[in-house]
């Protein structure tokens, strides 16, 4: 078995040593000697070199001791405790936020420890590896054996007081934003990031916050509170009448008052419907206090991040560039579009974002001013996200009085205060920060160090000179020492037009953000725009080269939720008028920030420059890669990224790329060819599934009942799996249990549906993403029955009967051609039907992965044999770099039944590939993992040349 340790190729960036120091200085920060006086320069030099210390006498000896003490202080690490999880439905998002904080704060001078609070408010110390889990469900059932539990929350707080310098709460919703955790920390005087407990309680409760905003002089949305038995329908009817709403059909929004962001939010019509939906929220246990608000027809939603840049005593809030939230109505079929939990956190074309918003300039100014005022008047601390609405004139509501929010263009209303904003990689926090020159590490470090200024025992860290702060592992390198080592260019390409393009965007963004922390790399994110339909029909590579566009992206434009949004942002940013407006707004915000930030010793400057996206044809882009000697990191799932096309084009120009070569890519993309290539391995315990290939035009032309009869007769079963012959994983894959299921599937292909809605077939299932355009050939095969594995939502225990003794696994392989190493397999527990959805495979916060397989399911000997057979499969297919193999495994014998091989597997922050790398000994963290894959590509290129 190939050793993974041999694959750790240059994964640690070189540490630069200052000419004045015997210990490493952060390579991304230039020493600001030009801003120091001569005496200050000499003082620093003396501290690090002990100039003349032996010959200067007793007084200098005393001074020397002081210097040593100060140097020891300079080496002190700020210990940050990140607390995630919590009892709300947003606990999965909280895990994503914790992952971002860990990725972007961890540095030579900040050490991040991770803690988790479960749904019952039990606290645990968890390893960083667990933070990369897909959901808390991945490890809830094994917390007792893998994590350090605390008897009570008081014990937990006492541990934090002794073990960390400052707590960074990233629990969204209850216990994190309602003041619960903050109150516990305050009792033991544990420093923490964010707003104090009393102010949290007011701001978190949407009804109380609305009342407070009204008292503080802001326009608010009229609302009514429903509190269990205390409220009655007649009182709600009176409120409807007072606000000139039709009691039978008046449109309102019903939402929990204290459930965090977008949880349980719905639309209702009339008094009876609103009252009913309010009580449904109460009966479901989401909240016992429900808010009914007027639906703001014609309103345009926005959200704004506010950052305090004051000195820790005086509040100096600055609102960043707001984001407009544009909701898309799907062909008029969904009239009640609202910004709910799914649209906020999962990739979807039903919502798009515009930063800055497409509002009149006076409205943008009013939003920024109002958000900053609100932040200060409500006593918020460090940072927050504030949501609201712009109502263009004439407004649907009548507002009177001299309150804040009136502009020449309409009214600005603030509705929701988020005390712990989401911190996923493409969240509003990072989108808005990058627009004004702040990278992920810089904005997070700014928040933490500002919080330090509010606690006297941490003041030292906030006043530490900027050149001693170090940069985080993922900080964009400023490369002030480029002469010491040549910089290598990396093009990370993602996107395309397959159903997996949004997963590709998440993968590419994750790879780019992780690799950019290496000081010897210059990493550029690149969007592969949709190819022309003509190329897809004909498969003409020359046409592909000339008609396909690739955009090299600046930092801020890569931080989007969908590829369509990235492309739209590129086009908008290239329009002269829009570019000029955005540039001017950017300067205004940066100037506002600098008033406070330039007084901070730790602030080392803005580190995201204002650049435009550059568009190339695929042919031009490959020529550019060759010219600058770039390595291409392929993160395009399906299509030309995985079928050998892109690999062939790059190879023709001698451009190195990650992953398997042309032939292996072509074979693995064709599921039939994959089976044929492995057919001879049956004596070695590697099995393949019998397949029947059908042309789509025949399926449409022939009677469905006849086709079904032939298939069931051939396979001798009544449950059949259908999938495209050549497409990425999970796309178009469905279980069919009867002739009507086949009819629905063929009709979806005929109608060129982009997705089949949940539960369209006789067996329960989730949304099925369909290939576009429809495939020419489809594969039918027996549906393999495996043992159902569940995780109890109450006891968090695994439930597995083990009748068939077969389970479905996915296994990453990594290494050089002919000596691939199998990572530890993962068993993925299905949550919606019999076939894993794209979301369950790749999206953080969905699905449950068991890595490695629990010993209660698969014995050690069977696991060992399974990995050996996976390596045999990889070597037989001539895989190299990295790939993922999906298979069924017999838990007793370790026999492997191959499903498919993915040569460009998902590389999202929570994908199983990351889990498996972390399960190795020693663990391989994401940035090391991606660097290893990159170095494997370069080594292969050198070997070939």
C-alpha cells in the first residue's frame, strides 16, 4: 500500500527570517521601517540583535532584561476559542462558520481551539478535524468517545477562562445570539467577541428590537405579536384593519421572533391563515413568540455588515457596502418568494446578490448611515449584520413623523439584527469586506483584535505592532520578499454548464482560498463560462477552444453563490458607469474605515486590490497559462473538465494540470467503459454491475411498458437504477420501481427539465438534478439493495441491522500513477430517498458522513481488503493525482462492487475527501492536501518533460 506520508510535498510555506531577528517574521507583512524614527529603528534592532550588550555596562544589562521580557511577550500567542453548534436549526451553518474562522485566523500569533455545544446545551472540546465535518450529525453520535465533555456550562466557562484568551462565538440563533452564552462568559469575566448579553437579548428578539428601533427614531415595519394562548384571532383582525389590510386576503409575513435568521419564515393571506401559521410555528417548537408583519410588496431587500473600528472604549461603527438581495420568481409559479433559510445558505438561482446595491446613491448613503447609527444606539459590539428594506416612492405604507429613513427616492427600514453574521466562505461578511479591500483573514483578525481592546488584560494583543502579528495560513501573501524565491502561478478553474457547476464553484473557491496562503504561489480563480450548445452537440474541440470563455477573476468577484451570479458580476463590473460608481463607493467606505483603522497598531493595510475580471477564449487562456508557466488546478465537475477534453487541450500545450490524464478521464467519464476496463478483476474481489445502454431517441419512440418489461426481464428485478452514460456523479441518477416511474423520467428528458422535483417517483427521493442538454445514451442497471444506516435524532446513536451485509462507500485515492494510495472510506447516510443528492454529497450542513467506517459496521480486516481493492482499481484505470471511487462494499469480505469513478471529485469545504485526508496519520489539513495535489501535478509535468 502506498504511503501517504511520501505525498506531503512541500506543504509548509517557507518562513522568512528578518535580517534583524533569529525567529521567523510573518512573510506577508513588510517591516514598516520607512515610518519609524531613527531612535525607534535602533530600539527594535537592539531588541533583536542585542547590539553591544556585553560592553555597555550595568544599566544596559537591566535594559537587556527588559528587552528579553518584551521579546517574550511578542512571541505570546493569542488563544482564540471558537464555539459552534447550538440548539437551533442553523447549527450546521454554525459549523461552516467555525470552519472559516479556523481556516483564516489560525496563524503564528493566533491559535484557534474548537468547542461545540449540542442541541441539549452540552458542551464539548472538539478537534479541528471535526470542524471539517459535513454536519454536526457526522460526529454527534461519537462525541462521548472522541471529544472532551464538560459536566455543566459553568464547568465549560471555567475551562475557557483557563485555556483561551478570548472566545469567538459562532453559534447562530438561540444560545449564541440571544445572550445565553455571553451571560455565562460574563459571570466568569471571560473575554469574548461580539455584543454583550443584555444588548443581545433586545436585538435578537425581532419584536423587542422593532420597538426599540421605533423608540430610537427609526421607521419600522408595522407588526403584531402572537404569544400562544395570550393572543386571539380577533386582536389580529383589529391589527389588520388598522393597517388597511384585507382581513380575508391581506398578505403578511409570519416569522418566529427569536429563532435566528430565516428559520420558520413564511407568507400568509388573511387573518385566519396568519393565525394558523403562527400557531404552527409555536406547536413545532420553533418559538413561542411569533411576529406577523406587513408584506412589503415592491420593496427591495438589503443587508449590511457593520464593523466597529473604534478604540475599544468609544464606538466608531462603519457600515460596509450593502448587498441587495434579489429574489427570482420561477416562471410565475411561486408568488410568495421570500429570503428563507434555503435561499440564504444553499446555492440556488432563485436569489442573486448585488454589492453595491442597484439603489440610488442617496439610498445607499442612508442605509450605511442608518446601520451605523443603529449599531451604536443599540450598544452592539465589534461587528454585526443588519437587514432591511428599501421602499421606492411611492411607498406602499404611509410613514409620518421626523424619523430616520426618509430619502428623496423612498424609505429605508431596518428589520433584522444579526449579532453573529454567517461566516461561510462566500457569506455577506466576506463579500462586503472584500469589496472594500479586506480579505477573509484581515476582516476576521480585525474583529478579534478590536474585541481585545475592550478587555484590559488583552490590550497588549491589540497594540502589538503590525509586523509582529503574522498572517493567517490562508492570507493573501503580500510577497515582500519575492527576490528570495520565485513565485509560481496557479490557475484554479471552476464553473462550466453541467448540473454540478455550483458544486464546482464551491470546490474552486475552496481550493483558491486554501492555496493562496502559500507565499511561493500566486493563485488566480478562473470561471469557465457555459460552452455553446453547438459544441456540446458536435464535440468539436476547435469550436470549444474558440467559443468557450474563461474569466480570470479578482478576489471579490469570486465570492458568489452561483456561477451565473459570478458571470453577471463580471459583466456588470466591466460596464464603465457601474465600475465608476462602485469604485467611488469603495473609496468612501475605505476612507471611513481608515479614520479608525490607521490608529490601530495591528492594522497592516488593505490587502485586496481593486481589479477587473479579464475575459479570454479558452484558446487564449491556455496560451496565457503556458506563457506564465502556470499550473492549472482543475475543479470543473463533469463536462469538458472531467471527460478528457480540457486535459487534452492543456497537454497539447505542455501546461501541467491536476488529476488524471486524458485517457483515464475519458474512460472514467464513460460508465460503461469503466466497467469494461475493470471486468477482468472479478477474481481479485472487484466486481462490476451489469448494464444495459439505451439511446434516448429509442426511449422516446418505443412504448414505455415494452421497455420496462425488457429491462426487468433482463435484470430479474423490479427496481432499476437509471443514469446518464457520460456525466458527473449524482446527475440524472434515479431509482425506478415501475413503468410509471420510467414514464416520468423519460418525460423529464423529453421536456429538457433541469431538475425532477422531490417525490416524483413511487419511492421517496429528493430533488434530482438533470443533465443539460439531455444525454444521448442512458444506462440501466439493477438497483443494489444495501443495509439502511440511520443516526437517531434523539439518542445520536447509529442504527444498522446489517441484513444484506453491503454498504455504500466513497473512497478518495491520491498519489502517482501506478502507486495510488486509498484514503479511509466514508459511509454516507442518505437523508432523502435511495440515491444521494448533490447537496448531500457536497454541501456543508446537509448529509451525514461516517469517516472512517465504524468498527461496529466494518471490521478492520474487511476495511484493509477494501482499501487494497480500491488501490487496485485506481492503478488499473491509470488514475493519478487524485480521484474518488464510489462503490458498494461487503462488510465481511471487503469485496468491492464498483459504481463509478470521479476524476474531478468535489473539493468543497466539507466534502468527504477532506474528512478522509484528516483521518490519515498524521492528519492532512485542507491546505496541505490541496498543495500536495498541486505538487503532484508539477512533479508529473517535470517527469514527462
